[in-house]
C-alpha cells in the first residue's frame, strides 16, 4: 500500500520485491512457510519536515514514539526525534532525511493500520 501511496516517495523493506536485498531476505527467513518479513520498515514522505510532522500528527492508530519496541504499532521521525541532535548534513549522509519515517508494525488489525496510514 505504501509503495503505491501518492504521498510516499520510497519504501525500505526487504520483504518487498522492489528492495535490492529482497532475495537475501527470502533466503534468510527462519520459516519458509512465512512470506514477507519483519514488522519493521521505513519510508520517505513527499515533502519536508513540516509535511512529515503533519502526517505523524494525523495518525490515530499508530503511536508516535522514539522506542520502536512494543506490541502496538509505533512510528517515529528520526530527524525530529532519535537523531534530532545530529547535524542535518550528517543525517543526510546516513539517509535520515527530514521526510524519513520508521514504522514498527504491532498487533492491530491490518485494515485499521492501512486506513490510518492513508
């Protein structure tokens, strides 16, 4: 859904065929009966830090949090949160642009998460 979203530039998730390491991710799965991958992914939103902040503020199911280790779906903007003290030039070198978002998918219903992210 995110790859096709008009407000998303790029999705980083090895479980997607579009990811450059997709074949490696499939090969390294612990259970071949499961397709896809982990619940961790990242994506870039079209726009600047203001658009990213507006997007994050609009969410009702996903919880904004710096720690991505819970059973609920958690989301963060590294540029605003975990890497806020890192100079912008250094963040850029690390791929942490102002429109970069990290998402840890939790136990909520898939339909609820999709509706929230749209």
